[in-house]
């Protein structure tokens, strides 16, 4: 008698919670569009993303250089984090003893919960002086990508580990019955079978890297320019919003909301791809 009653209570509560989450998302997007609207009606969106001239005092709000910097930092981060994250997941899932698995899982979970400002502080006080000896000023596109890679590595590792753990045990049993060596099982069976979920996790990590503010604010250099190399300072869209929103007014403020709208759109695109990819069952 208790269980049906509990189900009747839980169903509307869960539906209400889901509705609230959806409403909050819609409200956030509506606020961003509302804030960006004055800039959008005065200037074509294409101009914002194709012009590199960001001079707010002169009424020029081109975001191309900052958009490119955001994408480059994200790509550097995922190129560094993806291999390491997948390797960590393979080690935990198939190689490490049980006690070592627990230690590694705890370490990855601890790194996942590390505040981004702490990682930024580590990059600013440890990595920047080291890089500065080699290529002044140290603050650079590459360094921002490296610190971001450390930040998103747990996301890649944990989603990849979940992908491996979700594989049917029959896959491993069949491979073992055929006498396939462990490293061949991993490379030829487990990774291909879990590839959709792994790629989905990588997209989630990329979205987090694209939206990160504090790390790039502290170690990227914050110079609005096209980087001529990996060691050049750059400014990302997120850092630009954080730096200028406090004093921005009128069209300048609206242009910053356009930056937020662009970031939101890119994240939504990546999330939709992640959802579609995760829906494919590679081992079915």
C-alpha cells in the first residue's frame, strides 16, 4: 500500500522539478537575448563574429579575435586532456588493483571538485614564472590551454570510466574466451564499443572549457589580438565579459550580452551533439 502512494507523490514532484529546471534555462536564455537585443538591432550578428575590432569607446564591437581565442584554448585543452583522461579510465577500469582503483577515483574526484580559481592561482604562480623564463611574458594561449586541460581532465576520465563500466560483461568474456590479450581487448573491443559515450564526454568537457572564465582570466594574458603563436597572450569571450561588464553601459553592455549569446549558442550546439552521440549504442 505504501509504494503506490509514494509513487503518486513522487511523480508530480519530479515533474515539477524538471519543469523548474527547464523554466530556469528558458529564463536565462531570455535574459541574455533581452540584454543583447539593443546591439543586435543596431548591428548585424555577422559583423560581431567577422570583425576583429573591439574598441568600445569608439563603438566598435568586433569579437572575431576573442572568439578565435576561445576556440583555440578549448581545442588545446581537449587535445591534451582527452588522451590522458581516456588512459586514466582504462587504467582504473581494466588494469589497476582494487585498492589502487579507489585511490585513483578519489584523486580524480578531488581534482574534479577543485575550484577553478585555485587552478588559475597554481598556473599564475607556478607555470607562468617557468614559461616566462623561456618565452616572456609567460601569460599565453598555450598556458591557458594547459591549465584548462588539467581542469577538464577529470570530466573526460570519469565519463570514459562510466562508458567502460557500462559495457556488457559478455564483451570481455567473449574476448577472453577467444584468447585475445588484454591490450588487444582494450584497443580493439572496449574502446570501439564505448567510443560514442567517450566522445559524448569529450564534448561535455569541451563545453566546460569553452565556458570557463577564471582560469583564462588569470593565465591567458587578456590582450585582444589574433595570436601569432602559442606563446602570445589572448583574451577569450568569457574573460572579456568578466573584465568589462562592471563598467559597461548602453551598446557596450549589449555587446557583452551578445558575447554571452554566442557562448550559449556554441554550448547548446555541443550539448545537442553530445546527446545525439550518446544515444548511439556501439555494441548493440
